[in-house]
């Protein structure tokens, strides 16, 4: 479903700030794969997601989604294949627009915007049901501005927007990292539920090792722009945080794991 | 006095269309677009030249609107495709338009005295004098535009433009090309500003290459007055408040002039009004913060 071949990306080439963010990364996701991505700061996790989304253009390599080559498509033209949730809860929604208006924008992802009315009554019914499934009471606040929602509520709404219309690939970029532990748990459970229900193919970056082990059917670890560990199936189910830390230090002896990863 | 207020009302209604244009860029798209200083004159110049050349004033108004769209397109392309900051893009268009406006008129100003304007036509049909035909025309057009804009910004396309001003990252993630939405917003805004210029030129019976100087500040002053005094928390009321704000601004100006302020100081007065209005929310914030701090200190003393 998502084929990443020999992807490389260097930021600020030819300057003192030159940084090799992705170093010949290849990754093939089968339909329904839920892959969690861990690694230290600057390992290239977010860069990988942003290259798939089209925020950055890779230097070398190729990205395909369901047979479509994305390499030359700008960000907005990739959107019809992708659902995205960002780390910053403010990034995924338009604050001064209503909850239902935000959903309507997402519902039309990949379609031409016309002079038809922005939210139809039939849609409204559907959004009501969808919002109900979040269990946050947002279905009774559909015409409220998103600005009034908490970070967790906004992130849950963004998740709903990202999964509406079952995108080919769902990209989650540390989407629970900015939330308090209880809300983070709720958002992670909702993500897992949606992914399973719709059979979505998902790439989820996380700083939280426990989340990375608990969720998904496959885990990859990145360091210095490379994939250094790729486990799935039963092997993944047997992973422990301690085990991961050990594996990590085996692969990158000179790199110290950051505290957030260990404590998360 | 009645004549003064009627004059302020008619001028306010004509400028309210320009204020709606400023609202689209400043509030909806979240960019300060200075090209309007050139566009308002462009609208005036095009209509004046059309009337001067013997064409229908209504055809002139349509052409003014269309050339305004083009001016907005120029600013939009500079900003989105050449990645020039919005403020500078607007300034570049504004300066370029100065020469274009001189070309359109062939000289620095063009008189429409004793020529048929939209107002003389409407006045003739409805049996109204000049002042009242300006008021009727201004009221009908500004209200019609408010409802058209309200409809447009409720459509899929309009929603996409509103979201762009809010959060362009999110808009791109939903498959919308933000370059296109920014350009469309700038075009619509400048089209309205040019239409406003056309109506203003016809009411004052001339177009002048200098008439746009300071227009953005007048637009912002009207916008802020409208929002602060009249706007409620819904989109239709905010659009309507632009009309009320533009009229209120003109009434305030008429009153301070009557109280003896020299007309030469008008632009300084307007600029200061905008400075104060823009500073007010910040002042409120600062006072609230200092109140919290004082409270905290009192608690510490106990």
C-alpha cells in the first residue's frame, strides 16, 4: 500500500548546518499494516512522514501509495491518498471555524471545491454519528468554533477528519505527545479503534515506547536517518521497553537515548 | 447639519464596499493588502474614462470590478508564486498601479461634471436628487454584496478560503491548493475595492490619481469601528458591521471637522484612531496581567 524506496533527504546541503535526515530508507507497508516508528531526536522519523506527505521533497528515492507515484505531486495533491494528524493539536484544525465546517473540509479531501453549499444537512447527520463515536460530547457542539475545544478534543477531531473517507494511508506524527497522559491514552485508543475498524494502513511516529509496543503489528526503530530495527508479528508482541533499549544501544553505541523516550 | 450627516451617510455607504474588500484580506485571509490604495483609484479611473468616452456608467462599473480582479491577481501571483511577502507584494502592485492609473486617465485627474453617472441615471428613473440617489444606490449595493459574500463564504470554495486564513497547513492537508485560495481572496477583495472607487468617483464627479492615498487606513479604521461597536459573533453580523463601521467612521470625521479640526489633519487623525484601536486589545491584556501580578503580591504579603 505504501512503498518507500531508497529515500534520502539532506537539510541545508553545503552549509555548516548540513544534516542528513534520511539515509537510504526503504520501507514497504502491506494493506492494513499499522507500523509504529520510534527513535531519538533527529533520527528522521518526522522527516520520513513529512516526505510522504509532501511537506518536504526528497533528494533521492521514491514514494508510492497504492500504485500512485507521489514524488512529483505537491502536498495538496497527495492529500486525497493521505490522512494526517500532527503533534501540535492546533495544526490539524481551523480554529475560527465550526466543528462541522472542519469536518466538511476534510470530507471533501481530494475533491474539487465548488460553489455548492459547504455543509449539507445529510452530512450533518453523518458528522453527528461520527462525533458521537468519539464519546466526548462533541456531537452536541457541532456549530461551536474549534477554538473553544481543549487540546485533546481538537486532536480527537483531527483524527476523525484524518480518517473520514478511509484514506489509503494514515500518517500520525507524535499525535498524542502534547497531551496529558489520560487524554493521550484516549486519543491512542481511538486511533487504534479507527485503524482496526476501517483496516487502515498507518505509519505512526511516537516518542512513547510503550505505545510503540502496545499498538500496531510492526515496529521500526530509526537512528541517524536509517531504519535500524524492523520487527513484526509475534516477535513484536514479545517486545519489552527494556528489550528495546538494549536493542537500541546495540545498534548505535555512541548515541545516548533521550529521557523522553525512556520515561514515556 | 442634516446635510452634513446625509453626506457622511452616502460617503460611508460607498466606502463600505471598500471596507468589505479590506475585511476579506485583513480578517478572512489574515494578510494586510496595500494594493487597495492603487485599486480604489484604478476603479475610479476606469469608470471615469469609460464615462468620459461616452459609454454607460454601469458598463464602467463592471469594467472597474474586472480590472480590480486583475490587480488582485497581480498581488496574489507576486505573493504566492514569487514568494514575495504579502505586504511588499501589495506595495509593489500599488506603486505599479499609480503609473497604470495615469495611463488610464491620460492625466492626473478627470472631471465628470455634466456627464451621465450611475446616480444621474438612477435619480432620473426614481425621481431622486443626487444625495438620495447616492444613498439608495450605496445601500442597495452594499447590502446586496453583504448577502452575496455571506453566501459565497458558506460554499465549499468560500469555506476553503476562510480556512486558508486560519490554518494553511490544515488546508493543504485537506487537499486544497492554498496558492489558489489566497489568489481568489485577493482578487475578490480588490474587485470590490475597485467597484467602491468607481462609485466614489461618480459621486464626487471626478477621478484623481491621488485619491487612494491612505485608503487602507480608512478601510482599517472603518473595519475596527464596525467590529468593536456593531459585530456579534456570527459571520453575517460581522459583514453587516463593515457597512455600519464605514458609515460611523464618516460621521465621526464629519463631526470632528465641524468641531473645527483642520481638514489637513484628517489623515493624521485617522492613523491615530487606527493605532489606538489596534492597541486597545493589547492594553486590555497588559492590564489584566498586571492585575494578576498585583493580586499575587497581595497574597504573598498575607
